[in-house]
C-alpha cells in the first residue's frame, strides 16, 4: 500500500520573487507582522531588504531575531509571546529551516496558547487556525516551505519532535534563489545534501508513493546536475535556481513517505552533538544507499545514474549498491561537505549515544500509528553502529 501525498501550500518561485512579499501580505489583510530570523541572516542584509519591501506597502514590522539552531521550545515560545504582545496579524519567517520552523511555531502560538509542548506530534493534534504565514527560505535544503509541520527540539527529553495542525500551516512560501547567492560553500554543500536526503530517502522509503517518487526523481537529478556547480561558484544563478527548486521538491517528496535512516541518524547527531542538520543527515548516505540496494534496487540504480555514475546493464545488486555508494561519496568529496572527523567528533561517543536513540525513535514512529518504520530494511542498533563506523572512516577526505 502507498502512503498519502498531501499537496503543499502555494509556492511563489523564481529569481526576484521575494520582492512580492509586501504585496502578498497586503492581499492577506495583514497590518502588522513579526519577522522571525537569526542574526546571521540579518548581517548579510537579507532581513533589511525584506523589511523595506514590507514597509513599502504600509505594513508595520516587529522583529524576533533570536532564532536558535534546532529551535528549542523556549525560543519558539519567546517569539510567540512577542507576537501576541505586539498584536501581530501576520508572520514572516526568513532564513534556513530553524527560522522557518520557529516562524511556524510563532504562528501557532498566536491563536493557540502555550505551552507549545501540548501541540507536539502529527497524529490527532487539533489546533485553531491562525494568522497568515509567509516563509522565505535563504538556503536550498530544508524544503520547510513545502512541509505541513515544523521540527522543534524538546529540550527536556533532548529529542527532536514536531508541531503540526492547521495552526501552523504555511500560507505562502516565497522561494527566491537570489537569496541563496551569499551562502558560504560549506552551507551550500550540507543544505544541498539535506535536500538530497529528502528526495533519496522519500524515494526509497517503505512508505514511498508514486506521486512523491516522481517529484523525488526530478529533485535528485537537479542535485546531481547543480550541487557541485553551486558550491564552486555561488553566483551561478542557474545552479542556485536548480538547487532551490530541488529543495522545494524535496519538501514535497517527503510529505507522506518521510525520510529514513540517514535522517534518523542525522537528527540524533543534531540533538546529541549539535551537528548541523544537513551535515548529520548526509553523514551516512553512501553506506545506506549501498545497504538498501537489495530491496530498493531500481531506485538505488536511478540515484547512482542521476548523481553521475550510471550503472551498466546487467549489473548485479551488489554492483548497483557500489555505484550508488561511489556516486554519493564523490559528491561529498567534490562539494567539500564536512565529515564527522572534520567536525572533531569522537566515534566512541557517537556509538554510545546514536544507535540506541535511532532505534528508539523508529519504535516511537511505529507506535504513532504508521505500523512500520520508513527504512526499507528492519534496523537494529548494531546496524546503526556498523553504518556509523564505516561512515566515520570512509566518508572523510583529508585535505591534500
Ligand atoms: Fe532534512
């Protein structure tokens, strides 16, 4: 049986599209909006640009500039309280996934009182509709502009969880590739790998569906064509636009199938070791593609080809797995995405924390009503430990 594909919110896509932000807010009837972002994105001038565009339409703005990586409950509640205190009737999230998720939580809390904790989970959560929300990604990775919920860190339990429901839906995503031009190479690399994970994992998920698979295949091809180009020349607008599109497609592709093992490991690396999301999620991708070639043969074969390493006719399952592994590994090397060793992580520490956490999270997912885990293979703690150990040594390219 296939999972359900849910069409996302409207998306305004294209170079220069962020200039429409003010007009769109006016169409939605907003008079005072809260901008949600972090200081990094403020420093590169993007926030001021959007702020001017909004004010030009006679709309007042207030600012929440304290977005945290892997947004913790306290930060989202802080932003929500500010929006309520200021009487905001609209929310604009600007930045990477953390800013967009914080903006979703801010919208939620405007009509749904805190604590935020009571809205966690995807099943059976009822929330009241809220004010309009525009999200404007400045990275090409998270796809958060196309996903129905937001990822929040439960700091008490030290796990990542989700907010969901009508209270936090995106009213409009504005994807302007021009905003990604100033991204440093390493952020371009790991956010691009995040998008690849969304597409490749949704495509090979146990809950894959035909519609999401079409979307995922296009996303993987775009990433194969453009990720290295975007890393090598940040001003290459064709590559930037290709990657922005791939990221949005990734958000759509995982709406139903979800992601699997590489993202499960990535989430654990994020909460326990503060590894940036995209960086953690690609850390084991080559090994996992190789591992699942026996059960997702055609899909893995497609991924190898789309990433520039086409599989010859008559190749065995083992060879197909190796082609995909080589393709993903080469992409890591060519983009210069930081390895687990580059991040100064200790393998023993990882093995102590990550395998148990990943298997526990898979069990929670099963109990939430899905009945199965999304990984196409049943996974034990030993499997996670093996994959992680291989990735630690194999996916590392000492600088020459
Ligand atoms: Fe992700």
